[in-house]
C-alpha cells in the first residue's frame, strides 16, 4: 500500500482498477439517461423517399423558376400520383410527393381562385423538398458506445425502429457514515450528536452521475461497521465510507477496511480539504474512504468517486479543467494543494469564477450553487480579484 501520494497518481490508480460491468437491454422508453453499450446505425435512408418540408403545393417546374404569371390546375391528391408542368397538388409537411415534383411552394406564397393556383414568388427547383437520405444514409452511425441517451438520441433511435436498446448497467453504490456521534438524517439527534448529511448528499451526486444508491447506513462502532460493510460489499460495485479517516490520531476507517480484507491501494492524498483519503478493492467492488466533513466529503467525491463511476459507464472520467478569472478573491494562503468551492460562468468569451462563502471543511454553505473546484497548488499566495486561476468544471 502506498502512503501520501499525489492526486493524479491516486486518480490513475483508481481508474486502473475499475470493475467491469455488464450491459442490459431495455425498452427505448425506459432507457432515457442511460449510456449506450453498443453503436447504433441507420437501418435505411431517412427519409426513405422524397417528402415535403412544408404544407403547400407540389409543382412540376422543370428548370425554370415559377412566378405569378403561371396559373396551375390543382389536381386532387387522391386522383393522381403524377403531376405535369401545368399542375399542382396539395401536400402536407412530411408527406410523400407525386411523381414529377420538382419543388414545393408553401401555402402562404400562393393564391387559389376557381381551382387555379397562382404562385406569388419565384420558387426554384428543389425548394422545400426533403430528399431521400437527406438526414441519414443507410449504415450511417447514429450514436456510439458511451453516448448518453438524451432527446436527440432517443429521436434518432425511434426513427429507425429501435424499440429495445443495449445500455450499460447502472453502477450500484453503497454509502456508510462512520462515527459514534452520527445519526441518520431522519432521527432527532441528542445534544452530542449530529444528523448524517453526507449520505443524502452523496446519494444525490450518485444519481446525477447516472448511478444507483443501493444503501445508506450509519455505523457507530467498529463492530457494527464491520457487519454493515460485509453486506454492502456483497451487493455494490462501489462502497463509499465517510468519516473515521482520522479520528483521535488513528485511521479507524483504514483499520475497519483492512480487517475486512479490503486490498488498499493507497492511504493519504495531501490535499485540502480531505487529505486522509484512501482507496482499495474487495473482490470486484471498488472501496473509497472519504472525510466525514461535508465539504471535504464532497470534494473527495468529485475528485475520486465521480471519475470512477463515469469510467464504469464508459464516459469521460475526469472533469474539464480550464482557466478562469476570479471575481472576488480568496484571502487564505494555501500550504498544501487546496480545492476551493466556487461557482463558474462563461461570460464574454471566457470563464469567471466566484469563491463561494463557507469554505471551512465542516461547513455546508459552499456546496450550494457549487459547479467548480478551484485548484490552488501548494504555496499559492492569497488570490486577488481578477487573478487567473485553474478550475475543475463539475
């Protein structure tokens, strides 16, 4: 086991031990938000034949533009499948076109009197026609493995009759809060106790990452933690322990995990908040130990757990890192590498970030409206207003 390793090494170790997950087939209507486990291609041209792009009239104009000097006979659509140059036929958006159609004129650009149609402006050949294969050609890729099924992907799959979709299984995550002063969030605490806010926070983040929280538990002793963890490890792809990483000078979480037979990869990453962090593996389950302080727990999730869960689903694992202008500064010098919670916006062609209030590891305030981590290297002096800094977009 490695001790006190840098962040990038810790992340690479975790990502090199991602458990392999199966795929499953779901009805299209139950697959939204899931991640494709295979490529999908167009089964035929789309559209399969030429169709009208507007409500209007199909015209057989040859190569000449049509103008108001033309008077065309309107042929009922149920009586002809072919039109000649002196005829027009009413068509609807997406509807098929009669043979001989060279263009479609919108209703609003025509005048119909006594069964004769006047075209009020020039319409060139090919106007307002969806040509065969204009959208997709047969065999063209619609979406690749690792694509999240959103509205556009769902529409493309539906257009080609894909009714059942092969997707990645949702990673299953279990969360355990360690501490003899922690009680479940829905329990009234005694004066010496506090409610568990990490469990619901992590469950929300896990859901945002497209994964499933299968259990949230609180353990107030090594014995109870041992029992609960054994059950969690049997049914989860990842177990996240919060708290007990550095209590009274000892790493209780580490002792518990080693006692269970968890193979620890490393312990300790010199960052603030949450330097007493560890990761390991038990059979096919990934195990992470995060700080019990809420802000430190959240930072640890974004830096370690979220990339791992993304990787399990075949998604880009690490957050995007960009430069941003700090709009309000941060007055504290950074002894070790520090991740400050912030709110980032893209304004006038560049990123800007606001340092959020409540930056103590024990405080919740900086987690509200947080969409970026400000990465301050060890030895960074206080950050001034308008200073350029590095941020991780969440």
